């Protein structure tokens, strides 16, 4: 079955240099072992420190995860806050991730919450009521990462918001926190509409209180890892874990996100049928943020102008050159273009363009768009599976064009280790000039980061604190990314 894969010639280290544990049964999750056959050898080494931290985490997860005595004891504490004024934290502390917003958002926040768990020695558990287990294999050996359905707060989680008395930002807002009364749980509101008080979560002083709370429940749609690097108590550890700072999502994603066999089947069938024979694969991710996923001519023009200007795709030959380019005798290069979009018309137009006229270089251009879903249908199983398969396919390309501020594109670029060409956000329905620019790193952008320091409330430029956290190319004023 690997016969068609481009990179299957040499035996490959399918545990990614120790990033993945050998303690899994291969058949249950083929993507974990086969993905290296579809990728170029990684130029980014995993640090030994990260490997040992992950193995320690796996042991802790086994000891504290669902079904263990530690889990039962910790879950029983919930709802008994008044009897436990002088709570001592047991061996196991937890952070619960709740699925909100689209799949790209979910993947970025899962990675962020997992890194926070690694740094603070908590166990990550994920709310399984949405379709997470149809998308990803279990990442940790020996125990599940799914939050048991009988978790005591399960009935309330959906209604957690800034009004909830145990919302950390709300507690800070209402009264000074009494550090002797440790609650059994806190709700962390890390969504784009968060207040200054919610953002205090990222500060060193606040972390020493939060650290004592056995259960944290988070709702987030933000890739908040850059702000963890700005907290001095995490920074030293982060530098040891990720000596190359722009590889954080890359390594975490390759460790955590292994598509289920169903999704992996979609990935490999697409790849083997349409992409594997190409000399080069270009990915183009088209995301238009509007209520209807209408076709816009200025976006089509932007795609053509960007790909031709950046020499990612050839221009059409002029009429008088036509017979010349058609006469080339040597085997022409085959370039496959994988387009992903909710709308089918961008790829249809590209396909027509390269059918109607030959290319100036004589290259053969093949255009392929796997799904044409038209509308976002988050939480519908097959729709989400297709979205994941497409993000994954984009990550297998050689060069990638993405749409500005789309977490769907961020996942693809991060997983693939690709610095994308970013299609800038059009203003007033016009093609921007320049239409696109090269990203400075493969890391996702933290959209909407805190714009204030921890001690003084006054606004500071958080992109000027350390050289490796900067503004994003696609959101120059209000985004932070690792470079
Ligand atoms: P973002 O909104 O671009 O940041 O990305 P999200 O992934 O969080 O949310 C967009 C959702 O719309 C995706 O998860 C999919 O459900 C759907 N979607 C958007 N673009 C595409 C696409 O190119 N292909 C597929 N299959 N689904 C898409």
C-alpha cells in the first residue's frame, strides 16, 4: 500500500526520532506509523529534553487518568469546596479542554492546553461530547485522554462563561483573591472576547495561585503559546524543550494529532490518486470570511496574481508561443495543485485556465480539490473528518499558499513545517497589493493576545519584549507569533 508514496524508498524512523512512544498497537492507528512515509525527512530535530518530558507526562497520565484512584479522589473534591478550605493538592491535577469553534481553532487550542499541562504538570482531559474521537487517535499509551461522561461538572460545562462565579477573571474582578481559600475548580475564559482580568492568566503571580487548584476547565479559540513564552517562570523550561523556537506547534502537533483510520484513509486515497506522481505539489488554502461562502472575483485574481508573481505557478503562454511550448520533446514537469476551499469555483477556474492555454514553461498543471462542502458544518462527523483530511493533505505539500488569519491554514503550515505564502486580507472587496507575502515562520499566530503587561496595567507592545515573539505578518497590530 505504500507503493505510491514518494518518500517510501528508504526505511524511515516512524517514531519521529523518539517523539512518539513505541507503546502502541500499530493497527489501531495507522497514521501514527505511516505518516513518515508521506513526508520528507524532517529537518527539525526533537530535543532530548522534550522526549523525556513527554515520556514522563505519559507515565503521569497513566497514573492519574480516568479510572484511576487518583482520578476518583480528585473528582470527588468537586462540589465540596466549603469542607476543604485548606485544600492540599493531591498528586494529580487536571486541565479540561472544551471543544468550541471550528476544527482549526480546536487543534490550536488543544496544542496550547497540552503545552500548558506539560509545563505545570497537569493532566489534559478532553471533552468527548463533540466528535473528537472520530478525528484523532488516543495520543497517550495506557490511559484515555477523554474526560469521562460522568465527570461531576459535565452538566454545567456548556454554560460556563464570564458570569460563572468560578470564572477566574470574574473572581479577580469582583474581589482580591484569598490565596488561603483554594477552590476545587476554576473556569478559564480564554476566548477572543476576554477581558483584562481573564488575560491575567498568563502572568507569573496569578499562576502561583492557579497552580494550587486541582481542576481547571478552559474554553479557548486562541493559540496562546506565545504568551506562555513571555512568562518568566515558563521561559527557561520552554527554551530547553524547544531550542528552535519556531518549531513548537510542529513538534506538538506531530506528537498529539494522529488522524483516525477513517480520516487517514481519506488522506492516503487522495494522496495516492492525485498527488503522489507529481514532481512538485503546491497547496492553496482559500478561506473567505463571510457569511455565505460566495465566490469573489477579487479573491480569484489575488490567487492568480500571487502564484504567478511568486513563481509558484506558470503563466499561460502567449498565442504566438503556443506551438513552440507544445513542441517541447523532453518529459514535461508535472505540478499538482491541491486546492482547499468551501467553494468549488476557485479550483474550477484554475483548472479551466490551465486547460484552455498551455503554460509558458511547458509544465503540466493538475488541479485537485478534494471536498466542496459549501457551508461550514462544524460538529457534523463527516464534514469535520473531511476538514481534517484536507488540513493534513495541505501539510504534505512542498509549497503552501494560505489565507490570512485562518486557523485552518495555520494547522496545515505548522504540521507540515512550511513557511507559507500568505494571501493578505482584502480590503473593500479589492485584490490587495501585494497580493501575498512569505511568512517569517511556520508557527501559528496568536490572534488577540493580551496588550498589557502583568505588573502595570498600562498597555505595552508585547511584540517588543523578547526578540523571538513578534507581530504576525497577517495581523500586524493585533497578533503575536514565535519566530
Ligand atoms: P478558520 O475559521 O479559518 O480559522 O478555521 P476553522 O477550522 O476553525 O473553522 C472553519 C471550518 O469551516 C473548518 O473547520 C471546516 O469545518 C470548514 N472549512 C473551512 N475551509 C474549509 C476547507 O477548505 N475545506 C473543508 N473541508 N472545510 C473547510
